[in-house]
């Protein structure tokens, strides 16, 4: 009787071991599938991020081109930093004079509006806009087309 119980226990143990091995194999297959799905999901998210960035850049280019073609080239508060930088080549110099985007400490996001940048950095929006609009202001008789470069002093003396 004891040998029959031993043989039965051995048989049950072997079946349990075989079942555990089969479950382990299925778990490995499921993990490989999950890794493949995660990799595909990551690649899709990365592609969507790239498309969003491309859409933002194209939208900005079109807004700037529209302003240039309609002759309404002025810096507006709702304009993004990216649009402002595309509108005139010296915009970054003006922003750097206000300690905006000149170094890693004062970096600004290209998709932030000028209002938000001024508010976040405690700057007067009107002063910034006046300085930026001096870049695009035209005197009578000045040809339209490519923006004129403006001499920007790098030293300010106050007595």
C-alpha cells in the first residue's frame, strides 16, 4: 500500500512539474509578445511626436510667410518664440539682451508665447515688443523683402 501511495505521489509530482514547465514556456512566449507590442507602441509614439513637431514647425513657417506676404510684419503678444525668431534673424539677439534664451539658465520653450515668456520671467511685455518691432519697422522708401539687419549695441552706459 505504501508503494502505491509513493508511486501515486511520484506521478502527481511529475504531472505538476510538466504543467509548471508548460506554464513557464507560455509565460516566455507572452513576455516576448509583450516586448514586441511595447516596442511597436514606443515607435508609434515617437513617430507621433516627430509629426507633431513637424506640424508645429510648418504651421509657424506658414504664419510667418502669411505675415510677410500681407505686409503685417509686427511682433504680437500671442506670437510664439519660434515665430518671432523666424520673423527676423536678429530676434534672438534682442531676446538675449532681455536674458531670454541666451544660456541654459534662461532657456525658453520655442512654443511659448511672448506673453507667457514675459510673465514667467518678470519682464514688461510692451518694452520687449517695442524692441522687437524696431527690427521690422521700415522707413519710407526702404525696400520690402529681406529684413534689414540692425546694429544692436552690446554695451549700455547709464550715468
